[in-house]
């Protein structure tokens, strides 16, 4: 795979830093901290594929080669299979700890609000809509996990401040 131009790498760093910071923002609303969230995306072998993916997400006119598309699909699958805040890294959802569920929900909030407020292209009306119509249908969460997820969603929806979230993303919005 070719090395991305500096512009694409810089964009990836800015966007991924904002994503990690917004996961941190949601975590702090719950009195939590996930300092290593998505740290693998800042180094190879994840950095280059994710740099192209993030750039393409914000620049639809970018002509991604089939090789780039395949590399970011492989990188996403690898990240989701190895990062313990993703459901795909578990053979059984019962193995996912409350701590990782909390990080997962904070990640969902970051991604959802990025798609809604920054990119204006969210296919789900809320994080709850995503959970009910996507994640919960694909993964067999336990009753305890389901209750925890719903409680975290309610808590974050209540505490979330759009202005604070937007400050985190200011470098992408200017």
C-alpha cells in the first residue's frame, strides 16, 4: 500500500484525536477514563488504512483505489476483533466486562454525534436507535448488559452538552 500524503495523515491525526477526546468527554461524564481508546489507530499497521478511510469519510470526492478500500476493511475487522471495547472481540457477549461496555457506549456516542453534528449523515436517529436496531440485533447481550447499556445511554443523553462536544471537534469544523 502506498504511503498517504501528509495532508491525509494530518487529517487522520486531527480526526482520530477528536474522536478519542470525545470518547474521553463522554467517559468523564460518567466518572470514567479510557486513556488508551483506539491507540492502535495512531501507528502501523492501522494508521495508513484508517488515514485513507477517515479522509474518504470527509472527502467523498476522494478516489480510493480498490487496494485502499480492501486495506481499510481489513484494518477495521482487525481493530474490531482485537479492541476489547468492540463486540466482535468476544466469542460470547457474556465475557464483555462492565468497564468495556461503558467504553463501547462512549465510543457509540462519539461516533453517533460525529456523524450527526459534524458529518450530517447519521442513519440512526440516536444512540438508542443504533443500539436497538443494529447492535442489539447482532449481539446477544445478557440482561445485565442490556440494562447497563440502556442506563448508560440515558445518563449520557441527559448529561451531554452539544457546545462542549463541538469544542472538541473545532479543528475539523473550522
